[in-house]
C-alpha cells in the first residue's frame, strides 16, 4: 500500500536544519520502553537521492550542495527512506521536502550570456571619449526565473568620478564621460536593489573605468606664442 508522505518545509539556501533530523519522526518502541535501545540504521531508498546526504546512524538529512536548496532550481523533493532497527524491524517512509522561497539580492555576471558571477566590472576607454552600456547586461535577480522582477540602480554620490556619469535609475543605462585630457582609473560603486516592496534586497557592484592616454594631435598656432 502507498506510504503516507510526511511534509517538511525548510527555507531555501540552507544545507540542513533541525526539521531535517528525521529521527524525530520515527519512534522505536524498544527505545521508548527502556528495554534496551535499538541502534537504528538509516538509508535512502528512492526518489531524489542525489540531492541529499543521510546520516546512517543519526537520520540527519542534508542537501549535498546549495544548488539543490535553491528554490528557483527546484522547489520540492521526494525521498523514500528506510529505517532498520537491526532486529528484523524495518520501516519505509516517504518524506516530501518543500523549499520556502526567500527574497535574495541581485547577482552580477560577466555578461548576459555568462553564468560566471563577478564582484566588479572593468571597462576600458580612450581619453576624451565616453563609455555607455546597460547594467541589465550584467545584473540578474534570482527570483526572475519564477516571476518578473524590477531592479533599480543608485550610485555612491561621494565618489569623485573624474568626469560625469549618467545613470538611469530604472533602465540601468549608464554613460561615463571623463574630464578632458583625464587618464587613469575611476572607481564607482553601483547599488542594485530588487523590487520586493516588503523586503527589498540591495547588492553593491564595483565598476572600474580605465581611461587610456592617447597622443594628442599637434596644435598649429600663429607666431611663437
């Protein structure tokens, strides 16, 4: 006959917690009666076995890595577990582990085709030119896979930019134009905040503009002055 599942709810991005100690859901009468406790042996039988590690002597369940505990990767797992008291007493039990979605801050990537996360971006340009781009090419919100997410952008106003910066708060469009004849590195901190009104999550990104020195053309003047 079908095994009635037991539902366990845990927050995403946790490898384990107290609710994933399966020993609290299985009772051994010998242990309760004090007639010589059994040493229970736990093992995975079927289901999403690759996603979990199970302590053979403890019954503690944990995700094998954080990717499996990501709600946006998979929100629910089913695992059949067998408990053996080593005295011919065996029971199988189905556990359904449901992940609870939590709001996470935006993440930054090399570009919109890459899955490599970064903590800073570097842009090169020649002096007396400008650089423009869209931050949306580098910023993603983890919740975007399960619904539309709006991201807003702000910058640290205390930083000397050695030029001017145009930044679209909602579009993420930016344009950096260094001062005339400026060459060197300008550092800028951008904060990307997701659109969760109840619990907005910000994340900071460091941007470096590397302005390269370019030889200027000779200037022709009249006379010696």
